[in-house]
């Protein structure tokens, strides 16, 4: 799973968004993403990833959120079933909302 996919996965379950430090901590605890050097994911790394995907994420009021059009999709029953078996970003691509992998 890529870092942006791990962030999407976490935010799909967060009602109001999450801070970058909290996202990094949850990614490390749940083992959703492993860096090439096996170091834990940091808050600044999450921030950089969020800022490099403006069509997917927005950071407001100190919280990272999924853009509204994507958020509605993530709340769908189809996504909840899909996220347990495959890549959230691939799911988004199938629905024309992800800019790339």
C-alpha cells in the first residue's frame, strides 16, 4: 500500500479529519505503510504527501480531510467492502477520482 492509500484508508473512517501527526502514528501502529528504510512514517512526511495530492486531500483548520466528492464515495457501502480487499486508490481510479498511482 502506498502512503497516500494509507492516508485515504484512515480518513475514510474519520468523521472530522485527522492531524498529520495522528495519521502518521496510526499508519505506524496499524502497519499500513513501510518506508524503504524501515523508519516510522513522520508527520512531515504525511504533510508532504497530502500537499502533493491536492485533488484528493485538503488541509484546513489543522486537519487533513478527503475532498467532499471523494468523501461521499468513501462513505459508500461499496468502498467499505472494497477497502478490506484491495487498494483504496485503485478503487478511486475506477471511479475517476484518483489522479494516479
